[in-house]
C-alpha cells in the first residue's frame, strides 16, 4: 500500500500521513451477517480494575467474525473483496464458498479480487490456501499458524507478518517466527500460505494527538512525574530518576527482564529465543 502525505495546511496536518486504502480496498462497508457489536473494556479486567493504562474513548467499532480455523476442506471459495478491519492491523478478505456461504479471512499480500482460495490436506501451496504443516513444502512463507490442532490460528496475524517453515521431524515441524524465535509445532496444525498484506501499516505518521484519541488511546504521564503511591519510579525532590531500573507500575522490569516461567510446559518447544533490540533477527535472513 502507498503512504498518502498531506499538505501542511495546519500544524496537525504538517507531519501527518495516512495509508491510501482506496488504492487497494474494494469494499468499505462490512458484510452485515459477519459483524457483531463490540463492547469495550477500556483497559479494565473482569473486576473493573484498570490493568492497561491509557485506554478509552475513540470511534465505535463493529467486530468482524474472522475464520481462523479454515476447516471447510476441499470447498473452493472466491475472493469477493478486500476490506479494512479496525480491530487489527492487516486487511481482511471477504470470500464466498461454492455453496454460497460467506466468510472473512486474513488477506495475504497481493491477493486479487476473483482469486480462488481453498483449504484441505492436498491443496496447492498457493497464497491464501490453508493446509496442515505436514503438507507444506519446507521454506515457504506462512501466517495464521495454529499452536494446537483445530484451535485456530494464533501466531503471525498482524500486518506484514510472515513466518517460515523449517525442518520436519516425525510429528513435529519447526517454524521461524517474525521475532526470530524458532519453535516446534505439531505437523497436524494448520497454517495459511503467504505473507500478510498492508505492509506499510507501521510507516505512517499519526501527526497529532487527536488521531490517537480517535483510536482509543488516551494521554500517558511519565512514571517519574507521578507520586510514589502511583508508580515505583515516582516521587523525589526535584527531577529524580527513581534510583532503580525501569519497571512497570506493578514492578515488572520494563526493558528486557525475563517474565516467562522457565517451568512452563511449552518451554521445551522453543528451540531458539527471540532477540531483542534493533538487531532483532528476521525469518528472511535464516537459511532453512
């Protein structure tokens, strides 16, 4: 997708840019039968306690029902439209099966209107087709990857996301995630072929605070500017820096501290940890 720049007619427009959705999207109103109302939590848990700061407000959203499982095997579906989804960073595709049933799927990059997608064990490994990892050739780009058979895709679902299928051994397959993490997953789990679209999603500039409010993001105060009762880094005479490593409001290390339980049952499935920082390894640089 292309990035659209504004003329500097005001301070808010000067540095703002948007993704030119009209260049790729073909339908701008969702399919009514595939939408439900979405109730907001505004960062609160089931007790009503705020656990995610700076949430609230913003435009109303309808939730699009996405088919993450793709279990209608050997039934071809035609791509009717590429649509915008306010609940995720990637675009979605409206498909219609041969029996007339419609569904939403995550739209891979360069998926064209009128193309045919299909899911099953013996389908062609083409963009948009879903199949078990056991039947996907090694080295292909994949997304919407299941962690347990029949669970539905859980991994690699954001804009531009792409994983890569590595070696297979017995009932296990090795996948390389966008973070650089190498992980074992059962070969009976399904994945979709191709890289997700909307690659320029992270390249646009918000430009002004009002656009953040439209997205439901409220202003945040710095931790060191708060009182000691509100944050571990708060308080002190003058501009104090806290005297400790950066932490969250609950005291969890904020910059690279280990938070994963080493005794978790899935720990043995991770073959290589993801790398942190600007030297983060991408799956495209790994030889499979």
